[in-house]
């Protein structure tokens, strides 16, 4: 059940990332990295169990980066982090 919810959250986040406009170079880099990570997970090209530490760290960094300028993105990322935590990652 939790994996299904995580997949739904990843799809939602991917859609949000696609709609987010880049405002500066660093935001563009963070968006690009997240888009790649989430895209691989959504397409199931990567298994979350294999890269959960790196993904969790990148998502945590992104929450802080987007908090002020992109609060919806920050909230979506936090939901994924919460879901990962419930799954034991």
C-alpha cells in the first residue's frame, strides 16, 4: 500500500517539476537532478531500495532550496520524504 502511495506522490512531484519555471542557475540544477531521479523512479528504471540514501539526501536538500520560492514543490517533496520514512528508508 505504501509503495503505491509513494508511486502516486512521485508522479505528482514529477508533474510539478515539469511545470516549475527556473529562476536561477542553482534552481535549474536542483530541478534537473530531481527530474532525473523522479523520472527514473516513475518509469521504474531505478529501484528505490538501491538508491534510497542518495535520493533521500537530494530530496531533503531540495525541500530547503524550494521552501521560499516554490512552497508547493517543497510540500510535495516533504510528502515523499514522509512516505519514504514510513517505509523505513
